[in-house]
C-alpha cells in the first residue's frame, strides 16, 4: 500500500480521504481475517532514519523506533530480535547483501501502514526492512526482487502466519532534498542526520501542505503524476510477472514516475517474497491518482493461489 504524510495533515478533500479510507478499510478487513502472528514490512525512509553519512541499499532492523513524524507513532516497535537476526542471516546466505541495525529509526513510511491496518503500530511483532528509494545512487530493481525472494524463502521456514507489507507510492515527485541541490542546513541534516527542531518540523509540514495545494491546483513545477505508468506497474504485479520489471532502469522509473517513484522497490520486494510460495492472486485492487497527496496512491492485497 502507498503512504502519505498528507493523510495526517490538513488539506486533502474529505471526498478523497473517504475514498482512500474506504480502500484501507477493505485491506484492514483482509488483515483481520488473516490475523497475522508476524508482520514483515519493506519500506523506504525520508531522511529520518537513514542518511548519506552511511546509506545502505537494504537494512533490517533488529530493534526499531518510530520517530513520530507527521503525527505517527513515536517510540519502540515490537521487533522480535531473534527472528530478525535469523532473517538477516538467511538473506546474506542467499547472496543478498544487507545491513543490520540494532537501533533503527523508522518514519511514517513504515509506521503509517501499521497504524492504518492495525490501529496501533505495536499491535503485532514486526520485522522492518529498509529499502533505499530516494538517496542516489540506487541499485537495479532486480536486486529488490532478489531481496524479497530471500526473505520469502526464510519466512517459509517459520510455522507462523506472516503478513508481508510493501509501503510506497507509485508515480510521485514531491520536493525531496538532494545532495546536489540542498542548502547547507538541509545538507547537514540529510548527510549527518542532525535532528530537526520542533520549529523545523512544523515548517517542513507547512511546506508539504503548501506544495500539495499548489500541485493539486496546477500551479507547481513538480513532475506530474503518471496514471498510465502506474496502471502498467499494477498490471505487471496483478499478473505476477515480476521479472518483467528487471528491464526497468532507474532512469526509466524516474522519467516516467518521478524521483520518488523508486518507492515501487518496496512493492517489488513484497510481491517477490509472496511469490516464493507459488503463484498468487491479488484481491483488493485500488488506485487513485491523488494530486492532493502528490502521489499515485494504490493498495493491493494478495494471497497464494
């Protein structure tokens, strides 16, 4: 499922929020029926937990803490450290390099889906797996598929009902700082991870709200959403043809979907994990080109056939 800080901020219309919440309610019912004993979530970060001082392509949290951005959960998550460590070993044994963190900070990209699906980010044990989706250079998409397959193979050894989540928007290009363009104060934050003050966080939220307002009103130079590209991605996922995405270069993803469309990496990993159990079928299918959220917003639920 997609995430957006703007779901927790003033600005989006009630009609849009009701539409999205209706789809989330369907996904929540799917999750409640399954009643998972463990959640594994693939998610990005937005310079709240991972910084250019050290930027791994992938990292698994042995312990994790929500930073509380945009009104999401602040504090520890319930991470089963032993299982997370065993999962890391299995991933490395499968030939996929992954870092580990005994003090992972996670932001709304991880926490918001947990809150939307469970009501509380600590309601279930969760193994968080970070996938870098904004800090260039980025590796090829097929490595995200390899990561997901390695995780899926490990999960198959557990006698547990496991829910696998991928958290990321489809086409979207919000105003995210880069090494090449960030002013000195912002550069210090995205490189060294200097915490933002309360005033800085409030200013950032105000800037996000204003950017979304301009974008929805057609007064923005941000890259437009690309529903056609989004639907093509969803078609590939619905058909289970994940290997087709191996041919999607990073430049192609950015050109068609925008700078933050690389968050589809979380979807690739999640569905690759599921696919290790065999062919799957998607059930809940939702998509909305939500200009008020500056995002192609999608939800898919899926089960093995």
